[in-house]
């Protein structure tokens, strides 16, 4: 009883403890859920129609597109600019596919497996027109080859056999192509459905035909807006507001952007660096002069780490940089170029012409790799093959005897001239291109391999050169970079407001540049590489007026400071942001109004020609459907075709307002082209034109409705 009484007396405390425990238990799950939500949110690359794509999904998509270009172009690597294009294409295609899919789901539009299979069987997709799916004999898509590969892959998978990486890559690409074909077919269906919603009629068809086939020759009097001086017109704030309101829909901004002012320093070689580089090149020049053999001259280039790899072979002029190629025709063998600087390539160079000869540009050849138990056996077999060939034996029959195809293949100079060749490859090339058509040769390489070569044909004899070239890029030294860095660092530390930066930059030899409308999809700022950190700072950290840290960017040769001067939210851009451009438009309108007033009394071309600053010209083949370009006003003017179409032969029309001036005209002649009217074809063309004009607007409307978010800048 005492225990029960004690529990009762502490009841409130116990209830509180139990309640707290329950809360902590539930809250723990809640906090873990929130943590997971925030973590997942931080990994989101973007969002379309409320559907998110995370970093892993997007990276896989980019890898798929990269594989496509590797397969399609037979390239194994891409530079930064190419990779950026691939990333953008992957994102843009994903967004458009999601926009279309959402619409198709609402109306029940779908693509069947059979439709995809039919495209794969026929090859009617760009995704399938890649070398791995081509028949090597015909050069065309071969479904049998694709089918055979898939069977081999699936059989190996079922058997648990090891599958080579190259097979995995091809299979991965095939699956990607399937998905792309599905999306392409869905987009085609959606577009076809839309296109059937745009109709035409006989009246529109006739008007379009007449507008295209009725032509006129006119005498045109133009009064250029530029003939009115700026101080002859006045622009008020009310004028600007009225123009802004009139064209407001043109000023809609669909993504948020940032305005910056930047100070960018590109570090370049100092005079001291140039002197040191020239001295190094002069040293190489001296060594080339004393080099008595090709090997010695090649060693000079190798030891200098020349940008031009030396191989002891003859090459065409196209294989050498222009500044070296330009020396070769007039140079004698043994000539050594003085050490020089080439501004176009930013390099110092010297070279020695080791030889000059005439060789074919292309060679058709066969080869047999001689295999034996040891060197003596290989030598014996090689001699036996050479004897048989000299006696007229068939090269292909001998190759077959040794288990080799012996097929002929062309090799052209362009295939190897810019490659880095080792000694054996150089010997192989040298032998091939020095042999005549119909000749055979035994070639023993430094690695011990022996090859029998036969040249069937040679083509396009050209002059070739053996050149040892030392070419080195002019680079700044660490000392130069550190000096620039320290100087700029001091400037950044001393100037922490935009006013101070703009006031003091010229004194330090720096320039402040405005860079407007940077978006999250911008890969760089002002064309400078590796500035994504600046984009992240501008969107994630900075407020208007903030000054960034000093950024090291470019190809490790740029120093950059940024000031965030404006944040442009989605929606309509403000009049303040557009004031300069709208002012010019209003000025132009007022100038044209002034010219209209001056020209209103003109009743003929003769009277129009007497107006101050009038430019008279004859214009032929004016039609309603094609805007007329007027050279005196440097403008394309649709109004001229429209007025001409309504004006009878011999009649005068005007003055009328154009985009860049006032125009008056007299129709000299009217005629029709020989084209015949086809009502059905004309209606189809009009309907298709209407659809094409509307299709972009439809996609843009879907884009705006989908509230697309692009956060890729956080990751790349």
C-alpha cells in the first residue's frame, strides 16, 4: 500500500516523464525524416513539373550522352567546352521530354514496345546511325548485327560468363538508345497531334499564294530616322513609361539572373620571362646546328619537351605549324631556323630541316606478322616468305597459311602525322612510304617482331619533309604570377566598396567591366574558364552590393574580383533596367513622327525627292511575303511589301512609318511569277507554317507552367 501511495503522490511527475519520452521518440523519427528531406533536397539538380532529378540521375544521363558521342564520333575524351555542351544537351532534352510526357499522360498518348522495336529493326533513328551498328561492307545500319550482339550478350549473361567492358558499354548504349527512341516517338506523336489542330482555308491559301507570286518594281523614297539629330527630339519619363507598358510582354524574364561588375586580370609573361624563354630557344638552336644525325636532332627536341613530337619520318607541310611550314619550301637540307617568337601561337620556336623528298600521300598495303619458336626460326620463316613472294606466290595465300587475313588496307599521311610515334612505328611508316608499288620488304623491329610488308598501290605523290622542331609555349613564371597575385590582393584588400573599386582600378591599371544577366546555367563569366565558383557565390551567398573574394580561375592564369550589382527576379524586367534601350526606341519613334509630319504633304515621288535628306532608289521584285531591305536605313521593312501590294500600277503611296524611317513609293510595274496555284498544297503549307509559328510558343508556355528549376550550377 505504501508503494502504491508513493506512486500516486508522484503521478504528475511520472506522467510528465512518460510524455517527454514519447515526444522524444516521435521527434527522433521526425528529425531523422527532416534530415533525410534536407539531405535529399541538397542533392537535387533540378525540377520539372514538381518532379525532381537528383545528382546521381543527372550524372547518369550525362554519362549516357557522353557515351553516345564517344560511340558516334569514335572519340574517347572531350575538352571542357565539349563536355559543357553535352551537359546542356542532356538537361535540355530531359526538360523537353518531361514537358511533353506530362501532356501526353493527360490525354492518354503513349508509345508501344512494338513501335520502338520497329524503329530499331528499320534503323530510322539518329541514335542507331553509329559505327557499332553499321555493316562494315555496306557502311549502313544492320539490324542483324545488332540482333546478333544482343543474343551474344544475353547468352553470356545467363551463363555467368565474364563480359568485356567494351560489350557492357555497347549494351548500355543500346538501352539508352531505346529510351531516347521512346521519347522521340512520343514527341513526334505529340507534335503531329498539335499540327492537326492548325488548319487553313481556300481564302488564306489564295492570299499566301498571291503574296508570294505577285511582284512589283517600285521607286522608293526613304527618309532615314538617323537623319534627325538626337537633340531635335525630347524624351520624357511619361514617354518611357508608355512605351514600356505598350511592349511589356516582351520584357518577361523566365529565369532569375544576376548583374555583376568584375575586375579580371589575365597574367601574362613578363619581359624577364620572355628573355629567359628566348635564351632557352637559342640554346636549342645551337644544339640543332651541331647535331650531326637525325637521332641527335630528335633528341634535342625531346629533351626540350617540344610541343611537336619528333619521329624520324617524312611528313607533309600540313603536319607542321604554319610558322615552320612557311620556311620549308625555300629552305635547304641542313637549314636551322633562328629562334623566334610567333604571336599567333604564343610560342618560341626553332627547327632543323633534316631531309626533303617526294613520297606518296597514301599507300595500299598488306602485312604478315612472322611468328616462330625463337629468333632463328622467325628469321628462317621470314626469308622463306620473301623468297616465295619474289617467285610470284600469292601474298593472301601465304597469309592464310600463317592464320592471318592478308587483306589490303589504305593508310594516308593524315592518319599518323600528328600522332606520337615510337621508334618501331616510325620504322614501319618510313618503310611503307619509301617502298614502291608492287614491292615487298622484311622489317625487323626493335621489340623483336618481324613483319613482311607488300605495297599494292601508291597515290598522290607530294613533297615531304623530315624536320626536328623545338616549339615551346611562352608561359609566365611563378615569380610573375606571385607578383600579379600580391598586387591584386592588395588592391582587393584596400577597396571594399564598388565606389572605391571604380575610382581606383584605373590607377592600378585595371578595368571594371559590367557583366549582366548571368544565369545559373552559365558555364563561365565573360568567357573565362573555371568561374563556376563565382556563379555559386552570386546566387547562393551574395546580396546586392556585396564584393567577392579574390578568385583564381581561367587556365590558372586569371585573377577575378566580382561585385553583385543587381538581382533580376523572374517576371517582368523593370523599366529602370531597360531605360537605355527603351529611350533609344522612343527617340526613334519620335524621329519617325517628325519625318512623317515633314512628308505628309508629298503627293508624288517628285515631291518626295525634294524633302530634306530623302534617298531615292529603285527596288525590284517587291512582294507581300518578303520584307524589303532598305540600304539607306539599314532596315528590313515589311511595311513596304504590304503597301506595294495595295497600290495600283503607276500610283503613289505614302508616307508610311517603317522600323527605321519613313517611306513613300510609286509602283512602276506589277507582274506575276510563272508558279501555278495548287489549292491543296497551298493549304497544307499554310497550316504547317501556322503550326511552326505556334510550336515554339507552346513549348515556352509549357516551360513556364512547369516552373523549371535548374540547380546544376551547385554541382558542376
